[in-house]
């Protein structure tokens, strides 16, 4: 497949509304991401794909816990995955009017790049473009409907890490995504169990459990294993199960990634995406790219909840013993 080089400062075509964003990161880190990204996509796109990388809007950035940290690295990585492989044209933006029906339909998938806060509520500035609506409540209702209808009508969403901490006043958003965060017990190395080794979306890990260091969330309702297909989870036997200052779920069931249907649409979520080094981890970049291709409709993968006991998970290795401290 011939690679298409697309400038990273991608802008939308005439009539579109998303704002192109340049979120700079150090050049050496950008090169690490470029070098670690796959050379080609897992599957050929069925047609040219356009993917929105949705960032926290400017008016919410001051309260964004990931401002200047994993958000710019994630944006760079998601752009690079599209431009290096040619799997999709990336468009980075933060203009909420993109979720109006006439605007959102230009996208095959949307990546929620750690976007936080009540971003579906238009800012005063955005209301200048939403004059057709009587007030902010009416405009927000239209934006919510635009997003939900686009997704359930056949769109696809990729979300990671803090994305499920957003829009706390919009329960339907969490229903569509499959859960809401309930704190991050771990910010350390953990064991990761691959729940279904033959699932297409875990191919990046060779179907084998692994270890990774990152800040990892647990989830509260509406998360329910019976409503999604869990891909990765904490391997309790080889993970610190007494993290500081956190009460763990009583069922000790800690999903780290899942897919789920949303009407005719598709949702891919993973909690991983806090530490910047995740974005130059070759396996993780392949995992993200596969999720994007799945969301865009190019990589077929089952999404129906999997009954317990239908396959044998691949367990994580034990941690490497630390060398003894010198006296």
C-alpha cells in the first residue's frame, strides 16, 4: 500500500468547522512516535477515511489534568498513525459545533483524546456559531443528539484513559461508551490478561498477556461485563491488589479495554493512555491503530458480550524480580 504523507497541521475542507490544532511536543519525542508507529495498517481501508481527533476545548483546558502532558502526546500519536500508514486522514479539533448533524457526518470515526470536562456543553464563544438555537440548553440538546445519532447510525468512537471521565452530566454518553471512571488505583506496573487471545483487536500483543506501567482506572456503572466484550483486564494474581488510598471493586473485575456495539456503530475503549511513553510503545500504537480501523469500519471484529468460560485467557507474566539493594 502506498503511503500518503499528510501534513500534521490538518485542516478541514470548505464548510467544515473543526479547528485544526498544533499541540507541540519535543522533536525527539515526535521522532520516537514516528519510529514506533506501524509502517502500514493491519487491513486496507475500504475507502478513504476521515478521523476526528477530539481534544479538550480551550475553555476547559485550565482544568484538564492532562494539559501539556499525555494530551499533546496522544494527539501527535493519533495524527502519526494516520499519516504514516495512510489508514486515515487525521483532523484535530476542539470546536463543539462539529457535532451538529451536518458537520459530524464527514467523519468515519472520532478519537476522544483524553478529552475531559463537560465538552458537549457549548462555550459562550461557540454559541456565536449556534445562533439558530434559542439558548445554550437547546444548542447542547442538538449537539448531544448529533453525536448519539451519528454513532448509533453507524459511526465509530475510539476513547482512551480519561475520556470516560468527561460529560458527567450526560448519562447517555456513558451508556454509549460503556462505563464511567471510578478512580485510578494503579499508577505502576501491572499484569495484563488478554481475555480472548484470538480476538483481532489484541493481535498487537501476539495473543499473550503482558506487563505495562501506566495510570489505570477502575469503572462504575453503567460499566457491565454483560454489555461489552472485554479485551484486556488486570491479572489480579500478578498485580499489586492493595493500592494506596483506593477501595477496589468488590467483584475484583478490572477491565482495561473493551469493545461494544452502539446501535449500528462501534466503540473501542482502553484505560491505557496516561504516561507519555505509552505513545511510543510499538505494541500500544498498533493496538490503537487497530482500534481506529475497527471504529472506522475497516477491521472486522466481534463486539457481542462473551459468555464466561468460552475461551481461555492468556495470563500475564510475573514481575521481574528487582536486584537486591546493596548494603
